[in-house]
C-alpha cells in the first residue's frame, strides 16, 4: 500500500534511474524499497560521492539496470548525479500534503499502510495538529480501516502464494501472513488463511533439499548456515536465539525496538521444526544427520563451542549463556544467548494465537529483549536475533501410540519411526499425515509430519505447537543489528 504509493509518486513506472531524498527516514520505517526491488530495481544507499563513483556510476552509464538510490537529507550529491537520476524529495509533508506532518511523526507505532489507505479516502483539510491527531486515532487506526486493509492483504497474500516459486517469494509471503495475523488479533478481526498457504508445504517437499548451497548477502537461507553467515559479516557477534519465535511473534516484539537500526531478513528452520534438531543446527553449522545427539539437547553447548573453534575462535573468545541477563567478558567475540520465553508460552498456551498475541505483547512491554540487545551493542557486539523454529495453532487428532515411535521431544506435530513401526496404521488413523522425504536427516528412520492444523494431542484439544512444515513453523526471522550503526 504505502510502498506502491511511493513507487507511483516517484515516477518509477516511467524512469530507470530514481533518486529519492528520504527526508523522514521512511525507508527505515517501512522498507518501501522492497517494492522497487520486486519491480526490477537495484537498491543503492547513497553514502558519498567517492563510493558512488567507484561502485554505482559505471552501472548507471551502461543503462541496462534500473536503479533506486536513496539518500538522506543534507548529504552532498553532485549536480551531475542529480541530473542523471529522476530526483524526488519524499517525506511525510510531501506524501500527505493535507495532513499535519508533526502529528504523524508524533503518532506512536504509525502504520504507513493504514495511513495511506485512510488518507486516500479523506477529502478534509487536516493541517491543524488536533484535526490530524483525531484523524489518526479514529480513521487511520479505526477498525473499519484496519478491516479494509486486512481484506486487501488477504487478497494480496493469495496472489503472492499463487506466484511464489523461490525461497525469497516465500519469505515475503511469511512476512505478509504474520502482518495479517497481528492486525487480526489486535483488532479482533477473524481471518482464515491457513489453507491459502498450503502450497508452501508442496514447496518444502519438493525443494527444501536444494537449499543447502544457498547463502546470499542478506540471509543464510537455512539456519544451519547462520554461523557461517555471522562469521563472514561480523568480527565480534552475539546470536540471540529466541526459542520458538515465529514471524508473528517478532512483529510484536519489534515494537520495542524504536531507535535501533536493524535489517530484517528471514531463514528456514531445519525440519522437523523441533528444538533439539533446529537449534543445534543453528548453533553448530551442521545438518541434522551430522549432529552427535539430534533428538536431545545435552550436546548443544558442545556443538556450538566446537563450531566456533573450527572457525578459529579460542576458548576465551567463545561465550554461551542463557537468559536476558547474559553477559560476556571483553575478550569474547563469538557468543550465543538462549532465551526460552516464547517456546514456554507456546507449550503452555490455552488461548491459541490470541493468547500468544497477549503474552508476547506483555513480553514486549517488559522490554527484556531490547535491554539485552542494547547492552550487547554497548559491549561492541553485532547482534543477530533469530529462532530455531516458529509455532502454529493446532487441533488434536488423538495421541500417538509410542510403539516403534521415537519422539524424544515436546513436539506433537511429528513422529520418527523405527523399522518395526506400523507406518500404514498411523497413516490410516490420522488423516493429513505427510511422509517427509528426510532432507538432511538420517535415512535409517521414517519421518511422519502432521499437515496443516493437526497434532498428536488429545482429540479436539486446541493447542499451539511446532515440529511440522507449515510456513509459520519453518520460516523464522533473521535480524541483523550492527554495533557501528547504533553506537554514537
């Protein structure tokens, strides 16, 4: 919504080279450049003339690549560069000329998509601060406007799912789905979009095994490549693992991150999406079949420490701790912090996604995570925040008999079968069970995973769980916070 509005006003539909002077830091707040990228634009953050000449000018001269260059106000940009680009100043006052800009800046947790939708339907002069304030409260964040926006998002989600073919497409789908659920829970708007995302399950069954070779500048793609990624991008880093945190949960927790500069990306958890497997892979740079004890967590710290040593860190440089009060000595340059709050909420949840919204909102207001992040930044760490898996609402299909089944986890969304287990009896008894191909897993076992909405809990019981291959369980946030961008 907002990103399409910026795209339209920038004349990007007709120009190949766009320069936006971002007067209110709207790119940082909204990430509108992703819309440009989806339309073929290369995104460049203008820093100074020297960097532009060395990295971007030759690409501009060739004239083949569409480029969006974003600059901060007050930065010197030579006249010839400005003439080469279609230069436009964007800011709240220019994008919403009939609305008091100060009132927008002062509004807590402004959603620019909601603002854009409400503004397009407004024909009044809202130049006075009080009038704009009332408009924001009653119209922008009014339930009718939110409902219209959620309806639009659901329609877009269906279109995006139908076009999705790559992991990047599915990352975008996961983020949009999470946005829908957050707004739906916040405003009490019923939505039913689980079946819409069923094609993601087909994608996993077909293509998940091909992702091991993927790693790009903005994401490790698989959590089992996160240690490689962080080591390559930071000289001193700490990974905060929020056990069980989904995209939905992160969108709520991130509301406390005002004033922190960070980049949002995503990664895929290892499957089955259980803590023992995916978190150990996240910390060890290994695939599940390479883990010493894939179905237990007793070797987790050892796996992390040995991974760090393989990358050249000494014992004194490696830190591993649990909880928000974790702290490390000055010499530590490769660290991990494990925080279990979200997963504890998942397994104790009696109110489904609504309960998770309320519990995560309380955790956000307590400010525990952001306090830890700020302390780590002050200590010079680049901070990465991610999760071992997400979570999803389920309805129990009946508890699974244990004969021949190896399930040493809290998850009731999957089963690991030994040779003598009666697979056919399980498939017959529980509809929708998926036989997973076992990508990156020990091939001596058979892996059965519950489909959308089902779990091996008491029949009819409504629970939150994980272990399966739905988009909410598999795609997790991967947040990058550079110390240099936040110290000083």
